């Protein structure tokens, strides 16, 4: 295991105070803090290698291009994709899913066709498909879950029909921490000849991901949730699908030639990368991926699951505690309510104690509807969190509970 104190020193923001109390940052599911090496790498590029990529013959442009394409290779290695051509840079998981929804539907779906999603999806994996449903008349089918937050796999198998064209599911629930059996989900879908998109926003920061082992057809994740910069994300797609899908956006970089009579498009991955990419952010993302790789994804997974189990056990001791998401092997997320205390009141009062948690529906309102509530309090862990911070959370929740 890594030295947690040395790791925390890489994140100066963790040593600051909030309302004259030490910051306890437990909102990593929303975004993670950034290590100094990421900030330094981006600053260094802006100072010494800032120029538009792929378009210039001069030194700065060539240097920026080299860093940008090296980042693509880093991403490929990180998720074990077969080819760099299958790695597309986007603004984040949301744009990656929108890209697939728009381009896949245009190429392969017609009125009456179906997409399967799950009840625990983030809005980013619901709304893009609903937009396509409004445009094209496609339908959404929803995999249900039990009270523990486990998907009903038998019900999933029964959702397939001859009109099912794609499955799109979260790897890990952002509200419940459930780690979904994506390999089994993919296997079943492929038996029906149906491709699968996996939303990896909440998995890539927490444990090793191998897209070839999963055998998913598409995989999306965000830089800012894995200690990298905001505004950068990744879409992995199998070449066989990406080649057949039309471009998502038009403009510079994604064209091979343009005339008023006809435009031809660039080869992968550039066909899906219209405009100037955030080439500094891709370098920052690569630096972040190298950082977590050096710590060891297995080490990170072990550390965070110990924190999760410890937090679940400690919070369960509190009178009136209601924990959401109790599946075995859940990861890095603990969501709860206490008695009749409103989630916003709990979150606001914990904040005054220096404890940053998330409150609300977490962009997963169908999950709230499933449990008959309006919102939850969510503590989500990162590689730098400690048991002492869990103890501070538990003490804070107890203190707030005594006020009601």
C-alpha cells in the first residue's frame, strides 16, 4: 500500500480549513481534487509548448501534438484498448454518451427500436436517449433493481426483443456504489447481437478497467473524476462500430477535404474530434492516469473499499440511520438519511463542521423514486481519504442528529 500521508501532501487543498475546521472532502463522486503533478504539467505546457495541434509545422505545434497524442496512448494503455484510433477525446462522460446516442441512433436505429438502460443510471445516460426517442420514436426499456441496489439480471434478459439495438449501463452507480456485472451484461447482450455502452465515470477512478476483458463496444469516462482536469473525457469505441457511425459534429480537424459539393471525413479517431481539442487538458489527464497507475489501481481499490466498509459499519450504529446501496463489494460511495432529517439540512450542517458531502438526487432521480424519497446524503471516497475522516463524518452526523 502507498503512504497516505505522502499522497495527501500531493493535494495541497486537503490541508486547508473551512469555517476554521480542517477540510474533510468526501464529495469525490462529483469531482476529485488534483495533485500538484497535474497542475504543474498543464502549467508547463502553457508556458513552453502552447500551440494548436495537428496543424502547424513549427516546433511548438509539433511539441503540443506529440504531448496530445502521447496522452491518447496513455489512455489506451490505462483501459487496455486495442488501438489508439479507438480513443476519442471528448469534454467528459456526458458528451461521450451524447455522441454515441446521436451517431449510433442515426446510423442504426429507427422508429420502434429499443435501448436498454438501468434504473440506477445517471441522468447523462438517460436524457441523451430520451432526446433521441423524441426525435426518432425509439423506446427506452429499464432494468429494475432490488432494495439492496442490485440489478435484476433475470428481468434484464427478458427485456430483449428483435427491436433491441443497444444497451447502455453504468459500471458503478454514482448514488449506491453498486458495481454492476458488466461482463455478464455484455455477454448476454452479445448473445442477442446487441452492442453495449458502459458508463465508466464512477469505475475508472476506483479500480482497474480492462475494456477488452469486459468486451464492451463503447466505454466512457471523465478526467475530473480521476484526479485530472475538468472539461476532458474519453470515449472508447470498437473500430467496427465507430467506422460505421456518422460524425457527431462538423468542423475543423474532422475533415479530410471540403468543397461545396462534398465533404469527406478524416479517419478515426479524428472523425469524432471536431474543432481544437483541449490539448493541455489531455496532457493533464495523462499525467493523472500516470499518477494513479504509479500508486497502483489495486492498492487504490483496496484502500477505498476498506473505507467504504468501515463507513457503512460506523454509520449503521447511529439511531434512525437508513443506508442506501448495500450490495456486497460496493465501491467508494455511502448514501444515507437519518430519521426525518432533510438531506439538505444534514449536508448544510456538516459543511459548517468542515465536512463536504453531496446532497440531493445526485442526477439520478429514478433512483430516488425507486426508494420513495426526494434525495440522499452521499459521502464518496477518493484515494487520499482516511479512516480519521470517516470518524469525523460519523461524529458530525451524530452531532447533527442530536439537534433534531
